[in-house]
C-alpha cells in the first residue's frame, strides 16, 4: 500500500499570536463532563502563569439524559462560539476530552468565528474533531496538548511546562523530541495534522474534515482501543483515502491499547507498506508528560532521530 499524491507540502495554516502575561483565556467543555477538583486545580495553575482564566457558563454542566456529555449540544456549542467570538479572549482551552465534540461541529457559526480572527485553541483526544474543523473552516494552526482539567496538566510538570513554553515562548520548543524509535526510518517534510485515531476515522466524510493527508505529517495516537480496533480504524483511513499522499507519520501514545509488543505488529502491518517514514512512541497524546504538538505547521520529521522540527514557532 503506497500513499500516492504530490510530494510538496500544502501551505501552512495561519499562526495565532502567542500569549503574554495577563492574557484572558476561556476554558470550555465541548465534550465530556469535568471533574470539579481537577478543574479548580487547573484554573489555579493558569492563574499561576499570570493568565486570566474565564470559565464558560456550562463548563461544569452535565447533560440530564446523556451524562457522558457536559451539557446539551446547544449549550456546549454556544460556550465555544461565545468564547471564540469574544474580542477580550486571547485563547480557548478545552477542559477535558471524553466524547461530544463531533456533535457540536455543525452547530457552530463558522462565519462568525472566522470574522472574530485567529486565536489560540488547545485540546486533545475528542477535541480532534474541532482541530480538524478549525483547520478546514478557519485555516488555523491549533495546539494538540493537555487540557485544563486533565490529570496530565494538573499532576505532570513536564507536560505543563511544555504547554506553557509553547504558549509563551514557542521559539524555545521548535524541535520536539520523541521517546521511541523509527518504525520505518527516513526523513520527510510536510504540514502537521492529525490527532486521536478513533476521531480521525469516524470523522471521515464529514463536512469539517479533510478528505486526504496530501503533503502532511500525520500525527496519530489513541487510548483504550484494543489492537483489533486500532487495526480497524487504520484500515478505514487507508480504504477511505484519508492517508493518501501523506509524507510521514508520527505515532504517539497508546495507553490501555494492550501490550505494545502486540500493538506494534498492527501498526507495522497497516502503515509499514506506505513507503514513508513512520516514527513511533513519540510521547504525545494520552501519556504522562505529553508533548504539546502544533497542527498546521510546516515541519521536518526525522524518524530515526525521533525529532519533529518546526520551520517556524507554532505561534507568532
């Protein structure tokens, strides 16, 4: 299976402005309900960075019937849209992942959000659906990194400090160094895209998702998916053409996806025949000390060295 397509990377997306002390940041819950204690700890940590966090009205909500959602679809969409369109807000941070972001993508007023101009968006896991939408609808670089009420942000200093550097001094983290090795050696250049595997697979064919990864460096990770389920999602991406023209692949964490010695052959079987470099165990996603990785920036992947070097800082 060789991924056909042009070899030159697509144009990078628009980079939002970096944050400065005193910046106002909105914390929203577009997916699952939030643990109160961790949310308060996360807000305190943001204040310790000299940021001014503002909690969205329904960020503490729980849907009355579908208790895996942080409020109704309309409430969660309104929180995100209102925060994005508020001119006093410099960044929108997700409180957690879970499930539900896909359900609100069609409810957002993308024209109004585009008119509001670029700003920083941070989230991971289920927020993959929104990262794709921000790229497709707004042409905007986003940050795939720890969430405000997430255990990694609250409890892991390495993850927290990497996010902080990306937000405030992004030139200091232009080279991201992974923890693993090369599943397939080689170097490749492209524009970063991707996120959580299950969300990329289930988003295929929707209005807010790219149809192919032409010229892209595809970042992929997941959590709590058995090896056969990882196989299924990768196979769907291959069959649907979502990986067509990809320049390289960067594999992140696979927490609770079974022993890695059982998962690795699945990754090699599904991705090893594409004829492109594949780096493994890179250290982003659902893992302790996760790196913050920008999506939508031009970069060079060196799979053997385990490095992803950005052409420019993630934020301007």
